[in-house]
C-alpha cells in the first residue's frame, strides 16, 4: 500500500510546518508527515521551510527566544507525531543565508532524533549530497532519502543513490514512471514522491507501487491510497 505523507503537515486550514498542522495530519489519518528543519543562531532545530521569517530575518540570525509562536522546534513536532513516520528534510543550501559548510545541522538532527528514540521512525532527506553524507556519518542507523530537483536526469540521480547506499529516493512527481520505479525497486530503493496533488497523479503513483506520496491533498490521497481504496 502507498503511504500518505502530509507535506508540511495538514495545511487545509492550518499554517504549514506548525504543531497544529502536524497534529491535524495525524487526526486525519496520514501515515506520515514531511517537515523542513533549519538551524538557528543558537544551534536549535527550527521547523520552517524558508531561510528567513518574514519581518524577522534569516533563521541563522535568530535565537529560539526570537522565534514567533507558530515556528516550532523539531522536538515539539515529534512530540505530536506518535504513530506516524516523519520525513525530516534538512535545509542547508549553499545559496541560503547562514549556510553551514561544516554540516553541523546533520549531526544535531541525528542527535535530536536519537534523544527522543525516533531513529527507527524517521527518514532524513535533503537536496544536498553533503548533508546526506553527514547524516550517515552522524548516525548510520538513520534511513536516508535523496531529494531530486524538479529538473534533471533521473538515471544519473538513481546511480548516485545506489552508489551512496541510500535507503530511498524522493523524485518530483513528473519524473516517476514504470521504468524508474522498476529500476529503483530492483536496487532496493524506496520511492517517496513529491509533491503529488492531482488525483490522476495520486492514482498513477498507487498503480506504480511507490512507497509514499508527499502531498498537500491529504484527504484525497487517503481516499485513493488508503486501505479502502479500489
């Protein structure tokens, strides 16, 4: 069965990447959630997609007391996600303010996950290969998934994932076809596809047998992918 991961939580009526959005995803029956983690000035793990918070500036210049109430820490989110898988996407793009070439965020994420006993229930993903390698170094037990950009060559990305020994690949929805699924599965890689919102794409992903869809349309996805789906 294809799992349903709520993209930044349940966002139909909730602000994305908030404790409320993740709690709502659980209430609606999502199998998992996807969230974004960034490092604050004082070394905390804030759950926020963009590099900056409107009106306050880059997260890398803010300490925990500076964060607005709606921006949680990773530990706050994990506390409301019992029973779900959590896909933690680490943001450390070299183009973003506060980029940390030492990848200390990777070791901090691994330590935070281990501290609360979530090592077996988390997938750590990133667009940055250096981040993925740093996660693997910090804690080889963690499942790692390589995020693929919207455009690019799937064969090259797949070969890279196989050579690196990742557990999963996270392709953009337009990249996914029977050939890619077959080759990934033959290599022992799970496919967690983003961001799958159209009903036709959800139905296609189920038919192709991908492991998870990351979606903003949680209710539609559960109807199509859930146990009662045709």
